[in-house]
C-alpha cells in the first residue's frame, strides 16, 4: 500500500511525499528492494544526498545481484 502511494507521488514529481511513503514501506519490509531504490532516488531528486547515500548503502547490503550492486555503487559515487 505505501509503495503504491509512493509510486503515485513519484510519478507526480512529489518526491517529498514519495520518500515518506517509500520509507514507510521499507519500515514494514526492510528487504523490499524496490522501495529502497525509489526512496534513494526520491532523496536524490530532492537534493538530500546524505539521505540518498544512506538509502543506497542499505539497498547495496540487501541486493544479491552483482549487476545491480555495480549500478548502486555507481549511483553512490555520483553523490
């Protein structure tokens, strides 16, 4: 439910609202990869680089796919 609301806000470019909903989704399910990714992207779009960095690091810890890990590291380095 929170993830869907977050996606709607993200699509409407309401990144502050999106980040809040994605954070709630992650609180309910800490292994929810897509919620972590969208939360990090929302923070990045808001210019909250420190929060984005922490969200990407959390995502990196739970991601097992090596290709995705490389992409996440690249995004972290862009911050």
